[in-house]
């Protein structure tokens, strides 16, 4: 089943269960998907939807940090609950070993020889890891691997 259909089915389930928080998050996600569809004039694919959901999770993580710094714990908890709802639709995260293996393959595949080639390596990795790993952390690992070459 496509990710969009899964979102719509879960929206119906949340309506029946009267789960307002989950329903609101799913509606926001569907709205963001429709907006991207209009903006880019393309049909949404699972990869595009995953990228949108990843962006939504990242925004909420940043909000949690800001709310925690501002002493607004109740808002931070709400954002954390929204992340949990969004993570339900995200692909299974990669393990550390899988990430290391993909980085090694990407370095070999792109022919990277120095830090100047980091963009090439990240271009290979991004479609493989989108939504499955924190790309900021992956970037750090790639940087470390390229420095040891």
C-alpha cells in the first residue's frame, strides 16, 4: 500500500478513535503532501512523502529543543507526541552497521579521494538513506571516513 493511502487510512482510524492529536498530525502531513504536489506539479511518490515526513520530524525536534530551553515542557511533550505519530509512517531506521556499509560503498562508487568529494558521496547516500537515518550524523561519519583516506 502506498504511503499516502496508509496516511488516509490511519486518518480514518484516528477519527473513529477520537484521537485528536494523531488526527491533527496526519492531517498536517496530508496537507503538506498536497502542497508539495501543487508546488512541484507532480504526483506524490513514497520517496517524496518520506522526505516531507522527515522534514516535519526535524522541525518538531527543533521545536522541542526551543520549548525545553524556554521552560515550556507541556509544549515540548506535545511536539514529542507528534514525532511519535509521524514515526509510525517512517521507514525502518538503518542500523549503525548498515550505515557504515552504505558509506563505504558510496565512497567506492563515487571514487571519492578527499574531503572535496564529500558532495559526491552525499549525493549517492541521500536517496538510499532518506528517512532511514539522520543525515546530519551520516554527514559527520562520511567526513570522518574521507579524512582517513
